[in-house]
C-alpha cells in the first residue's frame, strides 16, 4: 500500500499562531510522516517535499503495510502539534487550557487526508476486534498513547529532518533510518 500525505491549511483556520512560520510547521508535519515511515519494519520512505511557493502544502510519499497506516497518518499531525506546542511538557496545558492530545486532534481536524487515513485504519474490522477483545479483558485500546511516547523519543530527529526539508534538501529513506537507528542505540545505552 502506498500512503501519500498531503498537508494543506486554510490560513484562517490553521492551528499555528502568527508566531510560527507556516513553512516550518509544514516541514515538521512532513518530517513526522518521514520518521514514521522508518519506525515500522514493513514501511519505507519514498520522498518528502514542501511547496515553498504555497505555504501549508507538503507531500510525503511512503510505502506501508496496511496495519501501519494509522501510525503513518497520525505522525504528521503529531509532529506539527509538537512543533507548535513548543517546550511545554506534554502533560501540561497551553494558554487555551488544551492538552497536547487536544492539539493533535485539532491538527487532525484541519488535515482531511491524514484524518481520513487515521479514521479508516481506526475503524478497520481488525482494529475493532482488538478493541473489543481488550474491552472484554477490562483494558483500553489507545494506540495514540503509545505512539505519543514513541514519537517523543525521536522528536529531536524529527526536528533535524524538518530543518533539512525546510531548506529544500533531499531526505532519503537511508538517512532517516540512520537517524532512527542512532536514537535506538542511544536509548539502549
């Protein structure tokens, strides 16, 4: 399955405030998708670009296994929200009394392509079965909580990728994998 992410904002409804450059926001969004592509074994990054002439427009091409599409779709909005969130702890509230999770949902509301992919994944029969089986055991199915922790671990690398994407540099699957694997080695040590 090929997953294509496309970032599009209407400037009046974009979550970032005036203090954030829309190209930087878009670069972080696409960097999140790029990093997600290498974080799952059955996926690969094909290309990433942002349109400097049309702020808010970006594209990430990747190949992914169907069971990973939820994570792939979620990672871009997560990275965008994380960039706008700034240095606040993720368990804090922003000036509007919103949680970080609220901000991710806000980005998803403005990203119809990502929201559609995430929603389709979330409502697949296999996911519904897992949710029901966990509920039968008194457990909650909340993959986003796990994804938040996974993505926060690679946040510095997502920022590095975003800087490169913003500068118009090419970002390859191999380069992103190297960044990710270096993070895994740091965590292991």
